[in-house]
């Protein structure tokens, strides 16, 4: 009996659904850096979380059999997907879900598509959160805007702080900072590191772990040496005490022998005196 194994979602090459639309990634270096920065900080953050997938500039196909039903989100984060593998494209019918959040790095030339066409599609397929970021402030005021899907319609998110929005789907805050969109963990208040920063932090953590291990080994060695010295001192003290006790015992025994000898001498002298007293007196010549 043969068991058919479905290939992981998004891995099969299908001419009906090309892997590229031939369009450039971004219009300026500012846009490219903004997109790659988001990808570099979000991908490591969600790598260890089951069911999450982060993609940048990947084609999103949302109708099976209709290759024209496609968009190319700048950054998208999906929840409830199967596998951490790399994908050729994101096909909703294979994944079983639509992306949970999409971030578009917008410009004046793409504003109509980003403000009207894309959100209409994303709302229809169930993308719960949609963000727009204008890295060079060409037209969008404020240059970071977010929308949450409510009853099939995108409702603007309230901005609690200037240039800062909270994403419920990501569990993270997005902060417009110069030409980049920073991502902050609200639990710690720290921004997510870039891929390079993450590697540096990893190296630092490993180096600190090695140093801590060496320090612990050195502490154990010093403790063992101190214990050995203490045991040696205790042995010497015990030996000295035994010698002192032996000397005291020998002195006591010597003193006892002297007393016995004195007593014997006294007894002998007394006996001699008694015997002399029993002798008759000698007549005078």
C-alpha cells in the first residue's frame, strides 16, 4: 500500500504560478533597506515560534487556478502555517491560511495600489492587520499607519505614541525611526536586533557562557585547593595534638615514676630506721 506524501506548502515549481513578477524590490535604497531590515529582525524573532512564517517580497497567490490573483507584499507574517522551510511563493490554498499581518513600504508611485488596491484584496482574503510605512515621507501623513480588520473592513489603528503602533497579531510594536521601521518587544521595551546584531548578541552570549564556565571551573579548583589545604592543616593540627598528648602522657608517667621512687625511698629509709631501732645498743669499750 503506497502512502502519498504532500510536498511542503510553497515548495513545488508550478508554471501556472511563477515565482517572480519581474518587478524590482524597491524604488530607492531607503525602501530596500526598510524592507530588508524588517525581514532581518522579524525572521529570527519568529524562527523559534511554531506555526509562524516571515516572508519579504514574496508573491502571494490567493485564488487557486487564477494566477492573476496575486500580490507581492513587501513583508508578511503568517500564523498557523505548516513547516519552517523556505518557500517559492505563498499560496493560501496550500497553507490553509492567509497572512496575519502585511507591511507595505510605500512610495508616491505606489500610493494608489498601497492605499486602495492592495487593502481591498487583503481585506477580502482575511489579512487581519495591514500597515503602511513611508520611509522618506513622500506623501503619507503620518508616515506610519496601521489598519485592523473589523467585520471585513479595515479600521485605522489608534496611535498611542507618535510614530508608534501596536500589532496584536505580531505581539510587537512598530516604531518609525528615521528611514527604518523599528520593531520593539513591548514586554522588555527593547527593539528587536537585526540579523547582524542578533549574531553579535549570540556570539557575546556564547563567549559569556564560556567565560562563566571557565570561572566556575576555576572557582571549583580554588575551592578544592582550599579544602585540600584546610584538610592538610587539620591533619597537621591533629598530629600536633597527638604529639602533645603523648608528651603530656609521658611527662605524667615520668612524674608518677618519680613519685613512686620517692615513696619507695622514704619507705626504705623508714624500714632501715625501724630495724636500727631494734638492734641492742653497743656497750662502750
